[in-house]
C-alpha cells in the first residue's frame, strides 16, 4: 500500500468502513470494553486491513453505552476511524472514549489481541 499520511490513512479507513454497509457487524474482529463493560471501540476486518473505530468526546448514556443505540445526535461525539496497522512511524496510541471517560489504546496491544484470537479486549 505504500506510505500514507495520517489523513490519507484515515480517509482510506472511512471508505473501507462505509463499504461494509449495514453488514458491518458481520466483520467484527475485536470489541474493546472498559472494566465497567462500556463499549469503547471496535476493530473491523476490511479490504485494506483491520480498521479501528471509536467515538471520541461526550456520548449519551444508555444500553451499556453502545454507540448505535438511538439517542439522537446531541452529545454523541465524533467517530474516529483509522487503519489499525498504521505506517511505520504512526503513533501507537489511538483515542477512545466511553461513559467512564477518555482512553488511549495501543495499536500494538490491539493487534496482539487479534493475533491471539481474542474477541473482546478489556481495558482497566
């Protein structure tokens, strides 16, 4: 794929997630949850490779904090999408958020969880 700038990498990741359409849930590689079982992030298998998706910023409460629960658009936060396997010099840290607050996730640790066939990754 060659070197991609961070904005090109995220743009490619958004296109890949959009291409999954309504069947996005069928392509889940890894779900990330906090110790209170809130949804923090998801990694999906896509054509260009694993894609990390999280909502950052304030989010509404409800139904274990799943992002796709209908709540309206106020306070939902912003979806952060990026290729999990970043360029050689990409930051290892990925932003995420849940009802507990902001989190920073490691690309390397998420990749290791996927490689070891974990389906759910718990963060403290």
